[in-house]
């Protein structure tokens, strides 16, 4: 391998290691988030509250879109991502109400 190819291989390995660390952070962050939202679901079930809160969801989506723009992330992607998470959270909340 040439020096340029060696440097490219090293750089590629560094980027991949960083991506692996970030993936782990995402997984553990989502796990913590779902732990919290499941606690909310149990609380809602105990107090006979609806599993979804459309007004809060709207605020959260707008907040995430703003954060995405600030971070240089596509707001449409962020909105889709949060919508997916909210759907899963509501599914969990409904399970608590059964």
C-alpha cells in the first residue's frame, strides 16, 4: 500500500470507530428515553389519562425541527424520526392501559 492508501485506511477506520461510538450513544439514549416514556405511560394509566397528547406531540415535533436546523440536520428527517418514536411510545402507553 502507498502512504496515501495507508492514511486513507487509517482515516476510514477512525471514522468507523467514531460512528460505532455514536451508534452506541444513540441506542443507550433511546433506551433511557423509552424508560422515561414507559414511566409516563404507567402514570397516565394510573390516572386514566389518554395515551397520546397531540398538543405536546406537536410542540415536540416543532422543537425537534428547530433543533435539527440548528444542528445542520434535515428537519424533515428529524420530524419523521420523532414521529416514529412517538408512535412507539403511544403503543407502549396503550399496553399499560390494557
